[in-house]
């Protein structure tokens, strides 16, 4: 497990990311750290969970460190989780739902450890910087093989982990009802429907559709519509998304997170 992937809402203006890198390097200098992103919106656990879930399929197996932790210093647990998939993957971070979607995508959790009082943590532990003092050192030791998961803390029943509930797309006589999960920095809207949800929807690639009554094209890429044109497409992770060519679908449609979006074949 000589790889640590790192995701957070720390941003890059402060020293938080660099300090966590330094902690990992001091403990495990041979371990490679891959920064997934540190641009998750502040305290947005769900956005972090969604990014972590989709990114892990493209990351080498190893230790996956994620820190979006608005309740740092409170009663939430700090955990390390071993996943059940064919590859050896361990997730490290706060038990607030951040790790849940990725763990399920990787086969579910077969072993959970509470690392809040881990013997691997740095001392003294700051009440507000567990990324540095708890999560980064635990991740480094696990990746380097200098400690086993069982040695990292106290056993925890996986059934006690905080789960993250998401809305679910559903087919109706009126069309496919989806929900806004997330919007990226371009204003592209990620929906809660995947390729498998298209069966029986009547939506056909290259055909016109309506999106909350507004006409759009079910297309492959942005260039398939004129500038300011609205399109429905499958993004790089095969998830249905909405975009405006050279614009923001989120703004153009006046959407917010969890809003319902009705997609239907155009008459």
C-alpha cells in the first residue's frame, strides 16, 4: 500500500495540505501521495463523498485519505475502513458519511477501526487539525506497512458507521425524474441517474429532450449544440449531466442541490 491518495476541503491558500504532506513524508518517505483535490467546498461532506466515490476507480489501490470534517473536535468518530473489493483499499477519515459512498463502490466495509485514540497519532493532538495529527499519520503508517489496521485503533462494528443517503432517480409516465447532486466549477449539473437508468425512458442519443420543460439535445459533447445551447449528456463517469455550451447549466436552469429535474423525450 505504498500510495496515499488525499482529498480535502482545505484549499491551497493555507499550509494545511503541505503540512499533511510533510507528516506523511516524515513517517513514510517512500510512500507516494496523490492529491485528488483540495477544492471541495468548505464543509461540503456530500460533495467530497461524491468526488471520492468516482475518483477511486482511477486510483491505484492503497490508502485513501479524505478530510472534510466540519465537526472536528466534536463527537464524530475518526475511522479507518478496509474495503471488500479485490484490491487492497483502506479509507481513512472522519465518520460523517464522507467515506461511505466510496466504501460501497469498493465492495463494502469488511473491517472498521476507530482511530480517534490511535497510538499512531501525533501528540499533542490539536482539537481542530485532526487531518495533521490523526488522519495523516494513521494513513502514512498503514501505507508504509509499519502498522496493521488492527494496530491503528479500536475495532468498530461496520454497521455503526454513518451512512450517506442520496436521492434516487425514478422513471414515471411523465419522464425520468432526476435530482441535482452536484455542480462543477463550470456549472455543469451532475444528476443522480446513470446509463442504466435510461432503459425504458424513451431518451435517445442525438434526439431532442425537454429538461423541466425547456428544450435540449441529448448529445455526446458540448460541441454538439450551439453556443449557449443546453444539452443532456453522460459525463466522464457515465452519469447523466446537464451543460450549457460556454455557459452554466446550474445558473441557466435556476437549479439548486436536490432539486428535481424532469427529463423526457421532446414531442
